[in-house]
């Protein structure tokens, strides 16, 4: 565990972008947005 914390402070990389994308997909699954299907909601978001 200590290695991962030390590594996260030393290396400028993050998984924040992937986490954000996953969160948007989960929100879109829960929110209808009056779109006919899931693909249309993804296109609306981008």
C-alpha cells in the first residue's frame, strides 16, 4: 500500500479521465434524457 501512495505522488499519471468517463456512462444509464436509446444519449453527451 505504501508503494502505491509513494508512486502516485512521484508519477504525474492519473486514472481520472477513465473514472470520469465511467461515471458519465453510469449517469447516462440512470437518466433517460428523452432519447430513444442508449447510443443516442452517448452521442448527445459528446
